[in-house]
C-alpha cells in the first residue's frame, strides 16, 4: 500500500494508530448534537474522555447523560444561544464521567448546517488539565526560545528556516522575516555554506546529532571582525517517529576564542624565542648570525625579513650618528616565508646602500626605537624601499604591514631588523614589536660578539702571516712548498709556524713549530721563537743545540710551551739531521716505497726545560719528499690520531704534478669546515746538484 494511503500513525504491516500530532497529544474528542440536543455523532476519543461507548451515547440527550442536575439549565441556555446565534462558545465546563466522577473539560462549540438547512451543534472537547499542561509547555518553550541567550533556529527537511529566535537574528545580522522560508545559502551566503549544509544533511539522514562544532567567520552583524561560535545540530522527530526537520543552536564563544588564540600566540612566541636562543649565534661569524636571525623571523613573525648593519659598525668605528643625514648600511641577510618577488626589493647580501634621513630604517637607527607602519599605504613604500622600482615590487607583492626594530648591543645601535607581512593578513601590533625586539636584542649581542671576534681573528691571522716567510728563496738541491691555514674561530688563531733558512755549505734548515696557545699572544710568541730560531740557525749549530737554546727562551716566556721539529738538509751528503721537541713525526716518501712516518725520539716540548734533545740522521736522496706539519692537519675530535696518520700516509701515496698541488690536496682532504685549530705545512723534495762549490768546513 502506498504511503499516502496509510492510516495516520500506521506503520507498514501494522494497524494500530500511534499518537503523532498535537490533537493526539491533547486527546481531542468530537461530539455532534442535533437541534433537540440528542447525540448523533460520538468519536472514539469521546469514549476515552467520558467513559461511554458510542452504543451507550448515541441517541441520548447530552445534557442528561453528561451534566450534573445543577448545571443542566446553564447547558440548555448555552446550547440555545449557539444554535440561535450561530456564534461559537468556548470555555471550561464540568462533565459527569460514566464512573460518576466530575471532570473539568475544555469545550469549543459551533453550529453546523447541513445541505438541507438542518442545524447541529459540534462540540470539540479535551481534558482541561491536559490542555492547561500543553499550554504551559508551549508558553515555556516559546519563552525559552525567544529569550534564550543561545541562537536557535529550526529548519524543515528542505533546510528552509521555520523558526529563528531573536538571538539568532542578532548573530546572523539578518531579520527573522528575511530568513523564514529561505535556505542558509539564500540568507547567509558568505559563510562556509557547503560544509554547514553537509553537516545538516548528515544529521537529517542519520539522526545522530553534531554537538559543539567549532567555527569562525563573519556575519553582517559585525562584518569587520571575526567571531567564533559553538554550533550544534539536532534532528527533530515527531511522536510517531517521522522526521520533522533539524534544529540548530549557536553559542557565541568569541571571547573564549580570543583568549585561546592569545594563549596560543603566547605559546608560539615563547617557542620562537626558545628557537632563536638555540639557532641564533651558533657561530662567531657576523654573516651567519644575521642569516640565522632572518631565518628565525619567518614565517612565524613575518613573511619577509632583512638584516642590515651600519657599515661603520662592521669597520669597528663608532657610528657617531645624529638624528639627521643619511646612513650607510651593509645588507647581511634576507629571508622569505615563501617564494616571492619581494625578495628582489631587498638589498643583496653584502651590498652597501645609503638611506636618507627620511627613510624608516634610518629613523629606526637614529632614534634606537622601533618603527611601525601597521597599514602600509602608497605613500609609505618610498620610505621603506631603496628606490621606486623596489617600492613597486613591494606593492605588487601585497606588502601591507611593516616593522623595523633596532639591533642594539651594549648600548650601541648596530643596525636594524626589517620585517614585512603580505600573505599574513594580520598587521603588526604591539605584541609583535615586543617579540621582534626580543629577537633583535639576542641577535645583536651575537652579532656584536662576532664582529669583535672576527676583528681579533683577522688581526691575529694578519700578525701570524706577517711573521711567516712569504716567498722562500731558492735553496740548493731542494724544492720547497708551504701552506698556512688559520682556524675558523677567532680565539683559535695563533701559534703554528714554519720556516726555511739558508745555511752555509748549501745546507737548508726546515722548521715547523706550534705554540700551545691561541690568539694574538700566541702569534706574538711564535714570532719571537721564529726569530730566535733563525738567529741560532745562522750560527750553524747542531739541531739539538738549536732546540736547547729555544727551550731556554721558551721557559722564560710566561704560560707558554711549544713543540718544534728542526731539520738540516745537506745536499752534498743527501742527508737530513733532525731533532724533535715533542712535535708530530715527519712523513718521508721515497721512490718505490710506501710513505712512512719517521721514528724519531719525541723529546720534550720547548719550555719544559732540563730534558736533552737527540738528533737522528735520515738519508734524503734526490726525488725523496719529506712532509713537516703541525697537529692541526691530523687531529680532529671524532677520530683517533693513529687513524688520521694512516689517512695521511694513504694520501701521500699519490704523486702530484707539483709540491704545491700536494699541499692543496692534503688540506682539502684532511681539513673540515669550522676547524678550531690552525695548520702549517712544509713539503720538501731533494734535487740534484749540478755544480756546487765544496761545502765550507
């Protein structure tokens, strides 16, 4: 049987009516009287209300059957008024039940006329207490809906609004009359309608409510600000189980949302500061520190970041700034949160750029205060960018907010951190100024340390190089190549040296040493020892005697000791006399043999005092090569010295076209970036003497 022929409330395969509507809930009965007051129609509900079956009631006078004697006259009068006037009557009236009890009923009586003109009285009856209860519940529901601080709405099965309470009107910013009968898409098209409708249909189809769904958006009620709501959807079912529609409840939780957002921002800011503490200032290099600062700032704080330092600061000159006049900046780093053209608007790292006094970055360093442009306008771009072309790039990239904070360390302004936002829709605010200032402050100290360390390192390296031989002169029967490479950290520059000294009788002294210390003091000590070594060598002393005198000199130097290898090559005898003062053993490469480390008496370092030195004679024939080096070539923290020495010997098995090439290859293979020790190499190859005067005796 088709659904539309089914008895109201009947389920397929069943014939028992179930209460489904308001009339069923009220238990409304229908009774019809003829003009004489006899009962001519009696509904099943009348039997439930009065206790009489239809057989017992039909044909009897209603007044005598249902009304107490004391009320009969009143009933007759009311009945006559309805029948004569045709006006309805409604009210409460006591009725006698079949069981003898009196019950108050709610009546609505109207006159009916049939096609013959005969008059009848129709009585619609319900239990008074039931009607009163339903009225109370309806009033309560109406008050709850109309006065609720929660937005409430009811939609039918086609998702058209049937009811919208005043709170929902205020939330949506649309009057109720403009929503009733319309869909969500028609009334609030600016919301994420597809997602909301999908959720509503899911609830309609499954009956499973969706509770406390978090959503953020804007409505006509407040189009300039985002609000957050907790939204719940419930399916409405009739008493018989039929689907009526879906109810929506909306609670404005904007304050809670803002508090949670602010707490999340605070957590992210703390995390960013912690990240900066770990990532910024990892080296004593100005450029690297600037790059670390720029990379930390994006994307969490800005879409683009640039670090610019005053050129006078890098030159270790006092800035001597005034509040007027241009400033010369050196760009150190640029970073962006995503591929963008606005990177091209920044100065290239390493370039110098002069910015006039009216530029925002210049104002930032002149005042030593942040410069904030929350909403960048067309007139602001020329004051931010270096030239009109760069200004147009920034405008085209969508830059809408700008912030510059000074880099200040030890009371001195070093430069500025420039930040811009483009994709991030939020403008910079006071909280961003505080965060950027914290990052800039930490980075400025690291940059300041790095620039001073680099200055010390450069000074030490310059001093050390000035004390080393520049271009060794020609030496009889000997070809020599040398290298010196300083450490990467400024505090490690210092004490390694080498020397090649021409002696009488065509002999040559080869010297490599290492002052145990670092910095300018170590370099100066190295210079003193090198000068002394050269002086003693000129006296044509034995290697052991040279080391003995150097030991005495070093012992008089406070807090310093040194290692040294001193070798004298005699081309007439093809021999080397070698003495060692605690230094690394030299490597000897002979034709047709594998490279080897010479087994020499180690000796005590210079400065220990009281320990005699021993000399060893080594055959050094034409074509043989000998490598003298400092420990910086082979010592690293994660491998043993024995392993590294074996690696060195393996590398020396290769015969390069020149001694210079061998030096370069060894440094490339054995040195790693960021090494914290300097290194000196001295590579010699014995040659042939064609015409030499006899050696001096």
